[in-house]
C-alpha cells in the first residue's frame, strides 16, 4: 500500500463515518499521511483536524476511524496515539506490493495525484536569469507529471515562459560550459526559493557532491540489475529477508528506503503545489542516501557457488525500483541518469 492508497483508504473511512452518522463533519478534500516518527509506518492527524467540527475530542474521532480502518486490506494495525494521531502499521506484504507497483508503472511512477500549478504556501520561484529558466523548465515537466498526461516524467517540452529570455539562456549556457549540464542545473535547482545560488567552481565526481551521489546510486542500482541478469536471473518483488543486513536485528535501512520510494509521488505533487522543484531534488538525495546505506549493508546477489534464491530476486527488484524512482526524478529536473559512472 502506497501513501496515496492509504490516504484514500482513510478518506473513505471518514466518508463512511459521516454517511452512517458516527461523525457530523465536512468531509475533507484529501487526507495527509506522513511517515510515523515513533510507532508504525505512517501517521495522520486527520482526527485532530475534524475534532472541532465534530464537537468531539480528537481521540474520540480517532477511535471512530480506527474501528473502521482496522482490518482493511494492507493495514496490519491502527493505533490512536497522543492527542489523537492515527498510527498505521502496514501488512507484511506491503513492501513487496510497493516494489511491484513501482516496477509496473516504471517511467510513469510519480505521475498523477495533484493539480498542476496549484499555489501553495507562498513559495515563489525566481522570475529571471539562469535560475529562473532552470526552475521554469523543471516546473513544466513536474506539472505535466502531476497532471498525468500520459507521458513519462521529463518527456515534456518545457515551456519556460517569461524566464526564457536571451539573457537567461546566455547565462545558463555560460554556467553549463563551466560546470556541465547536470552540475549547472543541480546548482540552480537545489536551493529553496529564497536561498541564494552558490555554484561550485568546478564539478566533483565524489560522493560528497549531492548530484554525483544521486547519479552514483542510480548507476549502482542499474549495476545490480545488470549483474543479476548476467547470473541468469531477474528481480521479483518479495521478502528481502531477515538476513538482508550484515548485522542482526531490525532492518531500519530497508524500511526507510521503502518509505522514501512510496513517498516519491507526494514529493512530486508537493513540488508542483508549492512551485518548488527543490523538493524533488532533496527527495532524490534522501532516496540515494537510503539506497546506498541499504546496498552497502546487504548482499544483493548470490556469492560464489550460491544459487539465486527468492530473497536475492526480492533484493534485485528493490534495487530496480530504487533506480526507477531516481531516474524518474532526475528526468523531471533535466538531469541525466547515467547507467555507468
């Protein structure tokens, strides 16, 4: 179950409670779910938002919704926490289903789910210069993605509008000549709207460079998929296994990676809503960091004479899904996704 699917499930529970007069509230347009900070996989504050309109304490509203959500497909447990938060633990099959969804949608994963160009909380992109041009081009791709126009992220011809002046294009061309296309766009898009741009003197091909780290993570994911094929097998979503990490115990890296892959469509939608392509860029940095941590602590492929097992197929599928998210995000930003570095 993805965050979008969980959000729709919670929204249906609100509608059901209103229809059966368990709650008397205005049904919200959407329900926001976020990774849970303490307990469970995801959390929502929808009960706190509805409490005033319902004339009930938030915990009572949350309990009404909890009863309706308990036992829903894909949800293993629902708990009421604190003043009225709903904490969700997804079923054991949820990570594999997420990977299956990413691989099935492929280049279109991350599209749909928001109204393009809808204004958000006062994030105004720069209006001119090379930065304004790079932002306008990225937003054109992002708007097309959230509108789900039947195209892959990044396949839309950008309409830069007023930012596309001869001066802006000349400024961008000079920066590209100095840094290269990828580094120039990353430098222009990475700062938040009201932060200054500080391009590096020269591009560096090292992991401390966030742009390189994202591309490097993509290349490593592609290498895992390619090497598996050379060994005669392909990925298949499933359980990545209790021994997916060298150390025993909980597997926080795998969990964090799954959450970030699931949140990618929301990151793209938020970038459109708030006119902030840096949200996609920073999400890619988080995905890359999580992927590299996971792969560094995990034997993705069989070693020596070991035969490929279901767990290896599941790990290769997770690597492929991670690469899909990284490639889709890079295309939205106008940055290349090299299969080798």
